[in-house]
C-alpha cells in the first residue's frame, strides 16, 4: 500500500482543508517519534492551498509554505496516525479512522521524525487504500452491495 485516498475530515475549522477532499496521498514511510504512537509521512498529490482562519498562529509555519499575505498555507504533506492504538495502515483498508496533521515544516520529511512542533492537527479522518477504492463513491457502492437483500 503506497497510495491512500483521504475522503473525510472532522476536526478543528482553522483551515478549509476539508473543502479540498477527496485527496490522493502517497505514503512515503514511517516516522520515528518520542511521542507514543505510529506515524506515517504522506505526500499530498497534488498539494493544496488552504485558507487560514483569522486567529490561527502562523509563526511556527515554515515561510516557504505560507502565502505572501500569510492568509493561506500550502499543504504538500500530512502525518497520519491510526485513531485506535492497536491498528496499523495496511493494504485493503476502507474507511480507516486516522488522526491527520498538516506538515508545517519541510524538515519533518528530511529528519524522518514526527515532531509535534512542526505539524498542525487537522482532525480525525477516514482513509482508503487507493487500489481498493479510488473514490468514496466506490466505497459507498461496495457498502450498498453488502446490505442484505431481504429485510
């Protein structure tokens, strides 16, 4: 599993990130961390530009990712961690719950470490293995087909 589809986010309305869904993600690998949990680095393909709410702190966002007027941020990568501690990202997942955070500093990828100071939490999300379901519509069709034909 190297590709995921992120198709649902519920969380903090500090950006319009959810308006860009569904998003294609390319999983590039696991991140080391001193924070408990399992973390995966994923590239957003293509990157999206998200508007930032008025009260959002911007000083911790890498300048290359901020617009000139500091009103938006380019999200080119996210960090995912399973919402349940006993679950892992694996082939065949559908509607798999994860916590998602935007990478706010490109050094996260280079360092290979999940640093809470260099990401911004976006909320709880659902992801699918892109090889199993390329859109949330495909997932919905599979679920409808799985319903009993007799009540």
